């Protein structure tokens, strides 16, 4: 296979169960220009450098020759400083330090109760789909409660989120135009829906994230437009990646059954376990729409101004120049500098919440699923090459303990 065809090959559905040999080929090839003009970057050192390079933009409007039109609604995830910094700061004021330093930790009892309810509801089952029965409903319940989305509206939200996710990384897929069209339509409909929620939250304020952002008394607050765009980001990113994290973590656990007893019995092991899952099976495989705003010399290659840059986070996570035994699953490894939550100024906004949900969820599964076995390996995967995780994860069990 030619180096310039690696990105196209990565996006093919049949590669979803095991894209990692392609990532290794990308690392070995160095920084390469792909058939569509994008530059593919897979080494840990180079990904680190570009994640922190101010000449790398996240705004798709800076692409010289875009393959697909940029989305009309750009969340702060797809903006550059100073706009990115202000929007992220104002939003974080209601979500974490310094304004709400205890918000995520305060959610632990509610998350644990949701986990208990989901697993108790599986009593008497000998087969289950970890995605449909557990990994999807858990983070959806958490993010809806956090933002103030009525649970009865979740089915509509699920359809919108699915279309938006399918549009991620669409530029490199054969049906890119259709994916972008459906994604844009879903974003607009979800934004309209959130607009109605904002009106309701202003009429009757409540203690949830959307209401707090909508009623922020500070002079530096989100405009209504930015509030809706940020709400779309938080709703979609706040659950889609966590679904994949829990599903990937469960799949890994069942492929390495020796870790089950450690998850069950060792305090603190779940923290290290989740970090290693994030390294080896990250929910976000690559960042598809970074752009060079100037000519960039790196690793003997010149990335020209306006060129699209694709950062293979999952490939960098297995770089032997950074990790000892990179293909070995080892939750006890030290200095685990993975890119599971990205890096640089766009480091995942919701990382603390995702970590907490995954640690609690995977520990509970290890403790309560009796003799779990995979019924399909590999399982069927979601279509998106960017947000990688099982579409379904069928598992046989002898029972679910109370």
C-alpha cells in the first residue's frame, strides 16, 4: 500500500475492528501527504508538537481547498484563540474549577445510583448487549440530567447525535456530502431544540448546567448563539465518547479476564485501568480537521499554509519511541502520556466526568456480571472512523449479582 493512501484505507469500514497496523504504517512512513492533500501525522513526538503549535488551527474555515464545507455552527472546539479561550473559560466557570470545583465529584452518588439501576434491571438475563443495555443509557442519563434535558426527549436527541457523529471525519469518506448534509441538519435541529429549552430555563431557572449558562449574571457570558452551539457540543461530546469508552473498556476487560478480579478487589485499580484503555482503545482515533495557518517545518517535511493536518492520536498512543511494549495492555504502566483526551488547548473539556463514569461503570460490571463471555469478537463497530467503538457488544453471563 502506498503511503499516500493510508488515510483512505483507515476510513474503510472493514478496517474498524483493527486499524492499528495502518497506524503503525503511518508512523513508519513519517509525515506524509495523502491523496486528498491532507498531511497524516502518527508519531507521538510530532503529534505532541503540532497539538501545541499555535500555527495549527482548529477552524475548518482556514482550509485552503476544503473537501466538504465547514459546519455553519462552530463550537469552541473548532475555534482558535482568543475566541476559543473566552468561550471555554466562560463555560468552564459553570462546570469546574475555579467556579464549580466540586461539581463532577458531587455527581458520583447519582452516577452510582444510575449504574445500580441499570444492572439491577438486567437481573435474570443470561445475554445482554453492553452497549444498548448499559454503555449508552448511562452517559446519556448523566449528561441529560447535568444539562437539564428532559429524559422523555432522549430518543430525538439520540437521532440527532448519531447523525452529527456520522459527520465527524466525513471529508475522507466516500459518501462525505450526504454525511455532512445530514450532520448539518441534525446540528440545526438540535440547536433549535436547545433554544426552546433555554427559554424555559430562563422562565423557570433550575440548578443545571444549561440553566446556569443561560442565566449567568456576569458581564462576560455566552451570547444566545454561543450558548446553543456550546449546548450542542456538550450534549453530543458529553455522551458519545463516553459510550465508546465504557464499551471499549468492557471489550478489553473480556479479552483480558485476568483484570476482572483486580477491578473487583483493588482500590484505585480502576483509575489506572481506564487510563490504559484510553491509550490502547481511545474513543477518539484521530483529529481530522486541523489546519496549518503558516508553512510548518517538522520532521523533515514542510506542511504548507492552508493544508489540512490529520493527527493520529490512537497511533501516537502506541508509538514504541514513547511507550515500552506499546502493544501490550498494561494498566500498571507508569508515565502513561496518552492522547485519549487529546492535548493542548483543546484537551477534552469533559475528561474528569468521563473518567469518573468509566471508573464506576467498569468496576460495577466486574463486580456484578457473573462469568461474562464475549459472544462476538470482534463485535460490530460503529461506522465512524473517528469515534471508534462497538455498535453492539453481545455478552453471555451466568447472571447479574445484586
